[in-house]
C-alpha cells in the first residue's frame, strides 16, 4: 500500500524522537566498580552518590564498616567504591581484655591496624588467618621482662608466658614443690618490672636425744658406822628420743614440730648404803704404851676416821697407808676394812722399820 507523503513524514518524525531518547538515556547511566572485602564487580547505575551505588549493588554497610569514598560523595561514570566490612575482635593483650572493631581482612593486617605488630610477640592465631565476618577471639602477648629471685639467683628472662606459673614451670623449668612459696599469685601476668620471689620450703625429719637424770636411793645398814657409806649400784642417765619435723626455708631452719617422744633407755637409779652404827670414841691424844701418841698422828692424817680415803684413792685408813705399804707390814685386803687396833698395830711395825718418815707432815705428832 502506498503511503501518503504526510504519513511518511509523521513516521520519520516518530523514529527521530525515539532515537534521541535512547541516546539521552544512555548518557545519564554510569558504570561503577564496587569492591567489597576485596571482591569486585561492575554495575550500571543512575545513582548520583555512593549510597545510591551501594543500594543498587545490594551492599549493606554498618556503623563500623569502611566506605571509600564517603557514602554522601558524588559518583561519576567509571568511578570506584571500596567497602570493607568491620569485624569484631575479642582481644586480650598482655592479660587485659577488650573488644575492638577492625576492617582488616587478616590477623596480620588487624595487628598492623591496631599498632600491635612487635618482634617476638605471641599470637594465638596464624597471622595469615582470614578474619570471618562474625569476628574472632585473639590473644596477643608482647615480650615482657620480669625479675625472678630463686635459689640465691636473680633471673631476668624475656617471656611471652601467659602467667607467672607458666613462666616458672615451663619456660624456666623450675621444680616447684607444693610447699614452696611464690610471692605473687600463680595466675599473675608477668609484666615488665614485676619481681617474683620463690621461697623453697622443705621438711626434714630430725631425731634428737636428751639425757634423763637418774635418781638416788639411800639404804641404811646398822652394821656400818654412820660416817661410812658405799655405792651398791652406780646410777646411769636414761635417754629420751625426740622425733622432730624441721621446716627449712631456703635451706635454713625456720620452725620445728615435735611429732613423737619416746624413752628409749630408762635411767638406772643410784643406790647408796649408809651406816647407822655409832662409832666408838676416837683414841685420846695421849702416848700409848710405846710412848708415842698414835691418836694425835691419826687425827692429823685422817681426822681419826679408820675408813678415810684420800681424794685420789691412794692413801687409806687411820694412818693413810698405801696398799703396798699395808701389805708390806703384813696387812690383808684394804686397811679401811681393818679395825682401828689392827691399823695402829701395823703402823707401829712400820715405825719400827722406818721411824716417822712415812708421815712427813704429821709424824711430829707422835711425840706430842
């Protein structure tokens, strides 16, 4: 069918109008690169600012997220929008806990963002670990320099131990007994300047012996003179054994506790026999039938005691005979067991042989 010139003119006009609108529409649109946590894509949008671009891309951002440029910034064709979602870290640094938000994707980047990168530090996770959107618990311990006083030594280790107990046992390999004293609680964080004193406490069993004094029993014998006595049984001390637990503090005695006390040897009583018989009157200091005053000599030598014994035990009886001299003049046994009359008789025999020389101090009394 042939179209009229007017119809053709109208059709051309409509085509021209439609073609111009398409060109105008294309001119208003933009192509923008959106990078979200390192993953990027391109979108076509008519938005005039960053917020509109993110809305077009279906990207939600929170208050801690990083958006570059700012959400209110204008956007141009060919522009780029970077979004880094924030992650919450439950962070423990040198024993102190806190919660922080980071936009870093890895543990190492997060440490750099927080200014916690340090040589020799302890980190509870790999530096290359990607931090999930839900967050992460992370422990960081930077090198510390406490002072340890133990066994007479001063130690100044560099440590990232989580507690004083771990430092002492696992890093310094100290053998700590349950009784040892540590000046700070075991869970204390070993910080710079902290001084820890370890006191060694050890128990040692000690047995001590102490003497038990013996008593004296006195018995009486009517066949013996009052000035006579003899030891029937020698006394002997007993022994008591004391069982102590000594507590040593750094090798020195600190305190002791008595655990047991036992008499391991009973004392032996000393038995002494004392005479009760009244001794006859001592001889008078008058010359005897031979004209010599034997009573005066006896008084000087022995105080008139027929059982007198010198301190050294050498001289015995009224006239202080030695046993050799006594036997030499015919005496038997011990002169102190002889009667006063026999002792005078033997002294007279000695005088007849040697004069008064056997009694150099008292001999002159024979002539009084």
